[in-house]
């Protein structure tokens, strides 16, 4: 595997309740180096953003968590890590499919359907990050999805080919390490620019829903803090934090 540390120390389980739960238990302990990867063939209680369940067929997809120690990153800039992880995933997917995109804040889409998701959990001391657990779910070979995941898609559905999941994981780790190292080296302008350019609905009007209404708007930018800035058709500029607004995605591209 062509990485220096990302995924080099690997813990595999046939079944876990949640790779993020297990990774959080061992993060920071002696003998757990940066880039340690906790991988499960099946998660019985996989978690997505804000407590949502992540459902995945056993052995068909990638469900894993990475342990990182981003001491170089201040707490108020923690969303940059989400950007780096999201971009690493889209870099990998771009090897196989055109235009993989990021649905703010942490979902990965292809052809207007969800192909992956990220759950990032931080431990902070003062203003510094002590450790991060980055949970990643990526649909590789699954061909059917539950009714509530009718918008789901996989690499196999998109390309018609079946993939060896460990080979995919090794390649993905390479792209994740490249983006993480860019962040460590302070190349944040490139990260933010690439994230904006791969944002689902960029440069077009989209339908959103907040606590009071459904409205049309387009993304203006995503701030370093993770705040999504939208411009409505009326020219109003609105700022939203996580779970304060929903991008309503309909149809396939």
C-alpha cells in the first residue's frame, strides 16, 4: 500500500457495532499510531451524521474509521479536516466515475444519489485538537438499498463492475493521506477551493428547507467553521450551521 502511515496499522473485525465507537475507545492510547484504521465487514449499529443510522450490506462496502492526531489544527478550524476527508474520497471515486460531489456537510454523491458518508468526531483540549476519529462509509458493491435509502448508489451500480474492497481501501487511503498532508502543511486555500468546486449544487439554484420554509438558493461559500452561506433568489444571504438546513436533492443527473 502506497502510504506512509494512513491505514498501515489496521484492525479488522467481521462485525462491530460501530467502527467509530471502537476507534474512539482506543484513540490516544499507547501503541495506537496516527492513521490506525478500524475496519468492519459489517456494522450492526453504524452511525451517520447527527445520530442517523448508516446501513450497509455485510462484506459489500467499505465501513471503517481512521484515528488521526491533528495537533496542528486549532479547534475553530476543525471543518478543514472534514473538507480534506471529503476531498480524499472524491479523489478516489474520480478514478472510476465522473464528477463525484460533496453534499454539505459530509455526504458524498454521484449522479445525484448518495454513495458515501462521513462521521467525524473530535476530541479537543483548550483550543487544540487532541485526536479525531473519521468514520467513512462508501458503497462499493451493494446493488439494492432499503426503501428509506432509495437514493443510494454504489460503484458497482454506476459502472457495472464488481470491485475488491481491500484494493479500494488501499487506494482510498493513499488519497486520504495526500489530502491530510496538504492540511498539515497549511495548504488550506487549495482545500477550500477544491471543496467549493465539488459542492453539490454549486453554481445553480437548488431547493433547500430550513425550520421555517422551503426555498430556492445557491451556495456562495462554506466558511472555515463549516457554516454554509447561501444566496436566495431574492438576493438574501443566509448562514446555516449543521442540521439547520437541508438540501433537497431530487432525480438523477
